[in-house]
C-alpha cells in the first residue's frame, strides 16, 4: 500500500494503514525489546553505564526541587520523572524512560521504511534491525540520553520523507510545524543527536539544491535555523551544550592548523590498530556506501534524497577529526 500524498506522519503513513496483524506484530516487537532493554538495565539492581546514577540524581532533584540539579538538556529527565511518578521506582523509571523513547524511535523507523517500500514486512524487519544490534545495546547501556535522542532522528527522517512526498500549502505548513517540533525536541534531548539532525537536514538541502531544486525541503532548513536561534537565545534550555559544541568544533578545526606530530611508530604505541576495531569501522563504511547506493538506485525520488543525505551525515561520524 502506497503512502498518501496528503497524509501526515503517524496517521496516513503508518498506523492508519496497518492491518490488525501488522499492527500486532509492530506492538509485539516493541513490547519484547522494551522488556529486554529494561531487564538488561535493571537486572543487576544497579543503574548501568558511565553515568547511570547521574540520571537518578537529576530525577530526584526534579521531584524534590522542581529543577535539574546540574544544567543539561532537560527533556529526557522529565520523561524519566514521569515514569518515576507512575512506577514509584527510581531505577526502573530511568531504565523505562530511556527504553520507551528508543523503542518509539524503532517504530518511526519502521514507518519510514514501510512508506518507502510499501511493505509491512520490510518495515518490521527495519524495526528489528534497528533494535537488535550490539551497538544499540551498548548505546542504551552507557549513553542513555544519546540513545533516547534517536527518536528525534527517526522522526526527522519520517517527516522529511513525507514532506517531500508533496501536498498543498496547508500540508507544507504542518510539515514545518512538525519539523520545528522535532528539532526542538532533539535539542532538548541531546546535543549530539541534535547536531546530527542539523547535518542531515543540510545534507538533504545541498543534495536537492544540486539535483532537485523543484522540491527542496525548505521547511526543514527553516525549522533547523529557528531552533538554532532559539537555543542560542536561551542556552539554559540545553544546559549550555550548544556553546560547548561550538567550542568543540572550533578546537577540531584548530587542530588542523597545529604542528604535525611525529611520523611513524612511537615507543609504547602499537604500529596499527587492533584487527577487530578495524573490521568494525570497515563494516560501518561499507554499510554507509550501501545506504548511499540504495538511495541513488531507489525508484522513489523522495527516498533517494533522504537516504543519500542520511549516508552523507553518517559518513561524517566515522571520519577522523
């Protein structure tokens, strides 16, 4: 079943067109992985990851004082606080809050792939592939906010694709509002997810500027710029993370002007990286190349540009800085 050109995110694209069997399969996969994630994160009786207790402390601060104890993008902590009020268990609330957002991201990925392929099976497979890899388990186990922020990345993919499918002036206005909400949500969740979203939408803009000027996703670009202006004007919403990110970028570019270090193997430094990490990086690069090729070969013009932009944005993640 194709995607309605008049449809809007969760109504006509996916859930409204799902049969009972397909809807049951999506909800079943979501429930299974939600249980697995929460079990892995709470099975030891301790919060996992590098800064698990930090999330608990922030939730307790909201409960007792109504504000975060430490400046940070606030959205995930308030989601966790909601589950703390609902469940009455602090550790489980932290795990459930992050896991629910990550599983919701997988549902959006499923709708995105389903819309491109007109195949419910492909959408379900994409959902499982998104949730099952060890990298995802590693992410949710150590970097809870980063993992939770993927829901906004997935939402941006879906909104971008739907906006490019067309619609009248009212539809474009709705897609602009949706894009702005997605960028604000991403910025209020994690600066790295937000930064990736900015790269993604501008990569899409550049690709369309070169190859498809008649259908540029202006709504996304304007929404991205407005969200940047919002967080620049009110840095407290992100705990000052935007300025930290700007400082990191400045340092990264400054490193290119620094004097080069010694060339060749140094005492106490391995001559080459271990084999396994090199294999994993190579597989990452291969997957990005395949994603880019899929975008170029896709029969859908909208899917072609969104997938190609996603591949370009992902390529930046594996380039050495």
